[in-house]
């Protein structure tokens, strides 16, 4: 690994969210004079260095701008960086340079399944007795943990397209692409650009590295080769039969694929088949990802709040191939095409409960397919109506196909409220 000598002089960290704060703290601890920039400096609490507004930034001598994942490409500081020729780094690029000697990196990206796959890899490495740390988009910034890791540790890093956008030398010893379906087009502009950025996870890999593709996904199946020089391993959901998936706590086609991808990554890090099987058997669904929230009167509640796009919703439904489902859809609108969703729901659901602006836009495509749907005033109204309508043996599924910002700060807050409502209605 490269270490502090490869860190930039007079760095600017843009965005004082979780990743930005971690980046600023790591740079300050490494002896760098850091400028932390946020659009609302007064709202930032617990910053390790002083925070300034974009108008106060001094670019003189700056060798890199570290961009927090949520900062849009049109931000004034990034525009200034382009004009001045200052390199833009993602937070994971900085974190990579802070890793100790001998550290190995496992990277997981894709539209859906990233978190579950990342956590599965961690569970498999733990079962194998290998030193590891799960981080990245999953919740802990790479910059936060990289300086603290022991020599030879394995970093299992969930990587969003926002994080891959600005990598330079970041390299994965083993990397995986779970799938690619339309998402974040408001940021990336086109599917082609979104796909290009996702494939960047492979571009710095060497011949001794491993690139894993889930070929149940049409985009991954079409990739005859990927960027970089890694050995490509192709897996599919059917591969998990021998890992005891049927006896695990996981459901759905998407989780079969997640397990297959995770197993390939864990094998690349040296985990045994026995360890992998042990981890699959013990693994519990991650919160907000087809999470079982209990049952009342024979009606079971499922929280898949992380299903923030159409493909994720359809994958969630595969967990209930022959069982009646009452589906809660909607939220804030990311501009997705809901016509394919409506077509796929024909004959699959008892009734749909629509929330938020996106839910209202779904009403037309659903009506065109003669799908029973009712407009609700919000999540609480939707859960109440679905519960009242349900009979024993049915499932109430929150898999909204949309972001949460109409009512909630993020998908976790939405999922937590769904869990609370299920409990209020008697689910245990």
C-alpha cells in the first residue's frame, strides 16, 4: 500500500457528511493541513477541522479535492477544480492510500444487492477465521477504519457508483458486480455512463486478482471481458444449492445471486467451503432488505425499504412465488419508468398501496394493466389499509421501488417506521 507519502498537500474535502468528516480526520491525523468545505458550515457538528463555505475556499497549493459521495457533479467547488486542473478524488481513493502494508481489498458494487453481499462476505471471512473489516457505502467510511487496521487485514468495501466515479489508483484484489439496472440516472445522465462507472471497479486490477460477475443479470452476462487484467469468475444463483441456501434464513432469487457472488469473493480471499456454508446457514437478512418484521393473525410483514428501484422490487417479489402479497409502493420520484413495473405485477399481487409523488405517477401504468391499486396519504395509511385488507396467509411487503425523501430522511428511517407500524398493529 502507498501510505501517507502519497497523500496530497493542502487537500480540500468537499462535503461534511459521514465520509467527508472521516476523510478530513484521516488527513489531519496524517499531518496534512485540511480545508473542509460544506454548503452550510453552521450546521456541521463534530468536525475535526474548521469548516468553511464554498465562497471561502482558497485553492492555492491544493493538490487534490476529496469529494463526498453525495456531492453533485455541478457543485461550484468541483467546477473550480476542473478549471484549475486540480484532481478530484473519491473518499475511497483516499482511504485506499491509508491502508496498512499487505492489506487486501474486496469490493462489491451493483445496483442492488451490494450491502447483503458485502455483509455475507464478512460473515464468510469471520467463519474462516480471517481478519477483516466491512466498510464503505455499508455504513463505515473506508477512511475511518483504514488507519486502524492491522497489517494484512482484508477490507470488504461496498462501493456505490458515486464512490467509484472519482477513483484513481484504488484497486480491489477481488471485486464483484452484482447487477446493473436503471438507477441514479438523475446524477449520471444515461445508462451508458452509469454502466461505465460501475465497471470501474475492475479497471485497476492485476492478473492475480479476481473479478466476479453475476451472469443471472443480463448486463453482466453480456460482458465478454471487463476493464483491467483480472481473472473473471462467472457465477449464478443456481450455484448456491450446494451451500445449503434452501435451509438458510434468506429468500428470493436475488439472495441466491448475492450468496453466489459472496462465495466467489470469499474463496478468492482463502475461505474454505465449510466456512462459507457455515456462514450462509447462520446469516440473517440485513435490516431493511427483505427483513422479517413478524406476523399477526397469520399476516406477515416484510421490510424491504432498500428496494428503491423497480428491479429491486421485482426481485423482492421472487421471495413469494406462490403466496399472496399486498405491496406498498411509492415515495419520492427519481424519474423511473413504471410501465415495466406495472407489466410485471400482473397476477403477482393482491393489491397495491401507493404513497408519495412517485406513487401517484404509478397509478396510470397500474390502471392500464388493471391492477388493483389505492392511493394512500403516506406510509402509515398504507400499512394500516394493507393490514386491514389482509387475511391469514398473506404478506404485507414494503418494497417501494422509489426513494424515501417525500416523508423520511432516508430509506432506513422509512424501514424503521414500517417496523414500528407492524409492531403497533400487533406483529411479533
